[in-house]
């Protein structure tokens, strides 16, 4: 999973969808955690899950900054449209 999560990404994606789901995770004790998801459509029209990240608490701008910075560091240079809910 670590190798997949850190793989290089395409430089250009026409569309990236970002969202978070809230789930209960057992890590010693049960706690509500946010799972951040980035899904893209490639230039060839295929779907590509860019990554999944487990946050520490509620959905927040600081963690989204971390996610988007990681995508940039993995090679994403240009996105035509980002779709997000909220």
C-alpha cells in the first residue's frame, strides 16, 4: 500500500475530485476519523484514485493543504478543474 500511495502521478489531470468520508476506526480505542480521497480523470478518460489519507479528526483546510501538497510533490503540475463538496 505504501508503494502505491507514493507512486509518481501524471503531470496533468483534467479533473480531480476531492472529498472526505467520516468513519469509526479502532486504533486502541474507537474514534471518528476522516478518510480523505482524491480521485482523478486522466487525459485518456480513465479514473485514477490518486490517494487515500486517514486524518486525525474532522475534515479541515489544513489537512486538505497537506493532501494537495503531496499530490504536487508526486508530480501533479496542472489541473483544469477541482471538484469538491462542502
